[in-house]
């Protein structure tokens, strides 16, 4: 992993929100930061006091009796005895703060006219959010009989009705299970059955790269699969998004707009006073084997953690225009599109479609169109945009950006520099934040400060959040020195932590705490990381994203980062291929930038480049093959496990999140070329 010298940000006036009220600290240097951080974690009481300082800043129907109950680890409970409500914090509280007529959401649909301008734009104020979520809450409660504690499955695209339903369910004390609208019918059915949902909320269809995808048909198939397993879906509520023809069961299906028409516009549904450790939602994470894991989150601890981290990392002010490009079907969308920004009264962008439709400049054009000041996206999206000439982005004004972070996977230094320079104009606070579905919110990142601020480093994830302790350790749990790879563990509880796995507390302990049980209740992230001499964290990817070549452990991220430094390479994905002699050898799939052609000469040049940047251990045996596209999820993550399956000739497993099956077929053909070359050796 290449570690460059810190980049000093241009001086800008930011409010320093790392330090909550009640703490005396002015952070203008790395030394100031280290001193303050140590104060927040010097003992359990300091950690509790730090998070209590943040809890004091949000609305509570009833204050807590105890900040942290850690008597039954790892089932931690925060702000015990307190009562609040996520919907109240996002709507009612905002009206009380005078934001009734402030725009909360600017939604843009994917279709464009002949001039490239969006055909559909909707703007919802905080009053609109409050009124419409009240109306939805009314028919959910009184027409569909949704009760407090019930879980409703949401299978909706990126339309404002998705956060409206989430807020409505929180309002009446019900939980939601949002299933990404790119999932298959089988994946949807598995999640609906596990959640015990009797209602699914969906849409007729959605626009994706200029085409209509029929979501209702997928739900119909999922309902049949549920019935085969003895689980009945009683009602399917359908939002009319695109007006395509859909099949209809009048005994089960009901239109969203017809339900809404029966509800007066001025109806008010009183918010349930939710206990801090009540369940707010479940969100499923999936792997290559086994059933999906339902991460179960709280109300109070989750609210406090999101309020705090949104303030620390994004520094949202009343005149900011905030845009997180994630899909709400993932935790990033839950935390940093819906709950975190709305609790701060933000004006934010929601976009329905693909980042490169009708061309790769779509995002840059939207930043210019709305004067976006805070931007949050994925490294994979950044690398995809890097494939194209910079001129298509530079023709749009992105100078309004002052904060531009990334999330989802490690960002290689080259992609960070491109993002910082092309979109950020070398003046943004930019970092690769790290966190997980299970952590609830951001755990590492760079913080805007006042005057001289903390240094930025291309590719790093920055320091840990105050009030949280961590370690980088070996297999036995012993700390590793700076610059050496180890396992990333969190060694203290934090408010955003998942409560448990839905209906599976035993699996919760095994997955997240089993590896280092002998050391105490350490949360195992499953990621490799290292720290540098400043204490900055560099997450190197999943612990299983490691190739062992002739006894040498090589992180796939390191290989990929080296490859994209070559001027011809737009993206690279590295996986291990079993080898009877070496154990594994690197198999590298490469996409090229515009203007470069596939050739044996280029392949040899890339191998020489790899030798110069990583060394002969990798370069000598590396298999390099070219593809036009890498298999990715619809949220932009490269599906490396599919590439591993291709290389090993194994079943692909769950491909329900795959953006395009064409990319997998490409990978198969590319590997056959490599395989033929191997046989000639």
C-alpha cells in the first residue's frame, strides 16, 4: 500500500463538529486531535460521557436513565429508559425548528428530453414529508392494520415514496425491511419470509438506463415463492411510477394512490414513543453461502450515532445541498440519505437512475444543476468515471463542492487523487469513509475543522470516530506494528452497533465475536487493515480478499491499486486462482480507458508495470485478461466472488444483485482465453 505525504487542504471555515457541547477542545493540528481522541476513550465513563453529549442534542420524549448497559455483552443497550422516534426527529422536530417550508428532497427521475434535461423533478419540503408520511401512516395503521412492532417489507426504487414509507412505519412504531429493488424474486421472498412480513410495498416499475424494469412482476413471483413455503403475503401495495401494464390480484393488490385518496390531507397520526432499545428496522446482508443475515438496529442508539456522525463527517449547514448517490436499499441509503441528513434538516438530492445515463457526465451535470456542496459516492463509481476523458466532466461546474467523500470499499490512491482533482477542484475535504451495515454508521473518516485541519492522505480511511476504540491484530489477537497488515477489530461498544441478528442471536455472537472470544468482546469486522505513523487507518479489503502466492500473502486491493496506476487501465479486479505449486496465482481482469486497444504487447507492458510496482512475487505468475466491463452490483460494487467462481469453475451462487449478466459472460470468455494460454505453457 502506497502512503503518500499528507495533502494540506486549502483553508476554509468549517464548524468543528467533532467536539460536542460539554467538551473543551479546539482541534487545529494532529496533536490536538490525538489529545482530544484519547480524552474520549480513556475509560468506559469517558466513552459514555462522549456519546451522552451527543444524545443531549436530539429530541427525546423521555430522557434515558442509563447511557450504556453493558451487563450482557455483546447485546449492548444504549440510553436505556429513553424514548424517542426516528420519524419525529426527521419531520416534526424539523417543523418545530422553523423548517416547514425548507426543501428536504429534490428528486430527479432518470428520463431526459432531447436537450439532456430531466423530464421529471419533484421537490418536497419538510412539511410535505410530515404531511405525506402522516397520511401513509394513517392507511397503514387503519386500513391495512399494521401494528407496533410489525415488520413491513419495502421493495421500492429510488423514489420519494420509499423514505415516506420508512418514516410512516417509524411513526407508528413498526419496523421496515427494505429490500434493494435490484434483488431477484427468490432473494425478496427469502427476506420477506424471514422477517415475517405480511405486506410488501412496491412499484409498477422503474427506469434503468432508458428501459423500464417491471418490479411488480418480480413481486408476484416472490409472493408465489412465499406461498410455496407456507408464508402468506396478505397485501401488496403498488406505487404507480411508470404506468406500465402489470398483473393484478384484486383480493391482494392495492394501488398506493387509491389508498392515499381515502385519507384527508390534514390527518395527524401521533408518533409512538419508542423505547431507545426498541427495534427500528432490519436490513439483510448476504454472503456466498447461508441465508442472509438480518442486522437488527435500535431506535435511540442508532439515532444518536447517526446524528453525531452526520455532523462530524458532512458538516451540514442550512444552505448546503447534500447528495449521497447510494441506493436506499443499502445501509448507506438508510443512514445517510434518510435518517442522518433529515435529522439535520438538510436539503438533499435523490436520483432514480444509472450514473452514466444518458452519458457519463450525468452526475457532474446534476452537481452543477443544483449547486451540490456535499457529495458521497462509491470508489467503484469513481473508477468507472475515470474511464472517460476528463473534458466531459470539466465542462460542468462542480466548484460548489466543499466535501466529497467515498464509501463502500477501499479507494486506491490514484482514484482518490482523480476525484479530489476533477470533481473537488483540489479544495474539498475528501476521504474514504469506512463502516458496515452492522455498525449502523460511519466509523472512520476525515473531519472538516476550523483553520488548519487534519491532513488528507490519498487512499486512507482516516482516523477512527472519537468515543470508539479499535486495534489491528494478528490471528492470536496481538497488536501489529504500524505499517503491517492485520485484522481490524473494534474493542469498545458504540451507539450505532446492531442489536443482534434477527431471530438468530447465536449466529450474531459466532460471526462477530467468535474469532477473538479469548480476548474479550471484540467486534471482528472481517477486514484487513493497517495503521500508519499518524495513526490513520488503511482498510485493505475483506480478509478473504487475500491471495497466498508461494507462502506470500498478497492483498487483492494492493494489486488492483498498482494496476490502475498504469495510464491505460480504468479498472482492475484481482482474484486468486488455485495452483498446485504456488497455492494461488493472481488472476487480474482489466478494463481499459478509451483510446487503448487490447494487445499482447499491452499485456506484457502491464506485467512489467506490476513487477515494478508490486514485485516479482505477483508479476511472475499473474494472469492478465481484458474485459469491457466487470460484473458489479447495481450499487456499483465489483462482485469479485463471481470472478473467483469463474476461475475455479464453481457455481456462481446468488447473482440477484448483478447489474448485468453480460459482464459475467465476458469474464468467462476472457478466462477461457487465459486458460488456453496456460495449457500452452
